[in-house]
C-alpha cells in the first residue's frame, strides 16, 4: 500500500466558522497558532497564512473551538498539473465535498429550498475531472468522510469565487461536507434535535440503547426525541411544556420517558430513582442561563451522578458577551482538573448561535 501523500504544499489555511464569529476565531488562532497570520475573510469563511512561508500540514488537526472545518488551501484555481502527483499518490478514494459558505446563523427550522444547482454542478464537474485523470474519488450529497480518508473540498464563497482545499478526515473533525449536520427528513419538535445529534456525533460519545440520559432545559423536546431514537431512556427537566411527540416516540419504541416540570436547580436526587434503578449515564444541558451557572450546577451534581453510572456530560453553554470566548481555555482546564473526566473539549457547531458545546467523558 502506498503511503499517504505529503506532497501538497501551500502556506494558506482555510477555515469555516459561524457567521459573526470571524473576529473570535482570529483572536483564538492568534493565541494557539502564533505562526499564522490572517489572510482573507467573509462571514463564515476565514483564511490564514503561514508566517514563515512554510507549508500548512494538510493532515494535521487544528486546536480550535471556533473553526468548524479547515484544511490546506489550494486557492481559487484548478491547477491540475500541480496537484496531480499528490492526488494520485493516495491509496484511498478521495471524498469530494462541495458546499456554499453560510453567512447567516442557523434558523429555528430548516429552510424550504431546492437543492443548490451550482453546488451540484461543481460536484459533478469535480467527479468528472477526477475520473478523467484516473484519480479514485467518491461523492454524494451530504456524504460523510471516513477516518483517514483524504478529502477534496470546494467552497462556494461568493458568486464567481470558489476556493479549493484538501485535508485528511480524523476524530477531531465533523464528517459531513462543510461540517454542516443535516436536518432529518421527518418533523422534530425543535432545533435541539439537530444540536444533540450533531454534538454527540462530533464528540463520538458512546451512546448505547438501554442507557439513561437526563436533559436539563429539555422543553419542547427536540433533544429528547433524538435520544429516544437512539434507544435511550430519557428524563426531561424543564419548567416549560413538552411536545407530545416526545411521549409518542417513547411509547412507540417502548422506552421510558419521564418529565419533571421544574427548574434544574430545584431538582433533588431522590426524584431520579424511578428510572432503571436510578441510573443516569448521560447528562445534557441546554438551559438558557449564564454559562457559569450551568457549570456550577453540573459540578454540584457530579458526585451524585457518578454514583449512578455517569459516562459523560454534554453542555450547551450560551453566551452573549464575546469576552466569554476568551475564558474557554481556562474553563476546559478547570473541568479537566476538577471533574475527573479524560475526554474534555469544546466546539461551536453548525446549529449553534451564541453558544458552544462542551463535552466531558470518561
């Protein structure tokens, strides 16, 4: 088997982020990657350049909460002669991913739209170009890359402007093109359904049928439905109302769903004892409160939950003050130190607005 290619050379790194998070991303990379200099920016798309003129490592991960997708930038022209040796050197088929830059925050419901004709045209064109040159490639709309697979990206940044790049898919990345987790084909109670699916997929959390998950801030029930669909029993905690679909999903799948209509801060340990002998394997929180309070309440509950078999915690931390982003590294360091979890990281995902997802697992 041929070794993976290291022949791609470019001093430029492309990244995608949430619209409005460009300045936060630039500040973050100035801290974690002082070797990079800002290059070019549009809402949701930012490039950087290696300061010393060297090449970006196209296979390396990127330590960033706010860069959702990234790779070595090949610029805005299809220079096949320059790229061909590196493209042919790969033993695995290339995953071709094409998407349009998203310049707005996610909507509460999926937009009603037809497939993007220009995106589909570029996808077909690239597949044809690869095949004509004998390069193994595979592409499907919304397709997922596999661990270790090389990925060729085409990002439609604005009319008449397409950027190309390469990266190798791995555990720190989101597999779908553009790192944009898709909405389901069926109706769900809220955007929290997609947030939950996307977050635990990215974190590679070992959710298994029969486990028990508790969600704080569960109304109207999007995340609860997502968990029930994966075979988990669910405890929802919220002072608001739940969508009837949650109870229906539980009954259909013969799973337990119990709703405790109250604030998470007033929850008592004995109220959890009805579910599977009191076990709680996963704690989720999507409360619309100050992130510091979410972290404090979680820390308070950890000893109790660990005695009940806790495997991991997934917190949506909401913030309106941009200064919060500057404190994320120290928050993660404190969680690693105090919570006794081995896997601790955070990411701003495609369904987030002014929020990030923090995962801590054993």
